[in-house]
C-alpha cells in the first residue's frame, strides 16, 4: 500500500500517509480487500438473526389474533 498525493500540476507523487491521502494498492491487495469485504457484507445482510425472527413472528401472530377477534366482534355486531 502506498500513499500518494497530487502536485499543483496534477501529477501523482508518493507522500506520507494522512487522513486525506489517496491510497494505491496492488492487484493482490485489492482482491483480498474486495473478497473479505464482500463476504462480510453478505454475511451481515443474509445472516439469520433469531431476535429479528422472534419479533416478526410474534408481531404477526399478535396482529392475526387481534384482527381475528375484531372481525368476530364486528360480525357479531352486524347480526344484531
């Protein structure tokens, strides 16, 4: 990995790394970074999360029961 900067004539020159530096990486370093980041992102997106699953199933079941009860009450009131 090499840090570079731009000169006033827009040429690239090597410099010490700062937070605003551009970074040049080799093709093998880029491949390693891309593969690791892609795997990490895919794992974060598609990993099974038991907490989220529990919230979704619980809220769906609660909504079904409340809607079913409300529908029964409305049907009972409609007969009166």
